[in-house]
């Protein structure tokens, strides 16, 4: 089953129907053909982030990109450290 993708504009308009027009989540989700749980998550996201809500694929909000980049650097540095430890043990070992 293919996963449906919705544009930022679609999500924002769906949220506005609930928040500004006073329609219920159940009613809006049935009219738009989407799940109530999904619409509920969209509404919560829109309430907390407004202009930064639904940034799109790969576009992270606020410090999320910085955190992701730093976590990747930590993984890389940890791997390098493990390689250097193994190399050090090889060179320090006395010949047999």
C-alpha cells in the first residue's frame, strides 16, 4: 500500500478548518478522506509551531538539523577513535 503525501498547504488548511472554523476533527477528517489520528497530530503540530509547522521532507525545524548533524559527527568520531585504538594496540604489541 502506498503512503499518501500531503502538501503543507493542505495540512494547514485542514488545521484551520478545525481551529478557526470550529469544525470537529471527525467531521473534517471524514470530509477530506484522512484519518482522525493523523489530523489530530497535524492540529497539535500546527498549534505549537504555526509558521514552522510541516517543513517538508528533510527540512527540520529549529535546532533539529543542528542536533542531527552533531549526532552524525559523534558517530563518525567514535568510529575513528575505535579504529585508532585498534591501530595503537597493533603497533604497541611487542613482536613475537
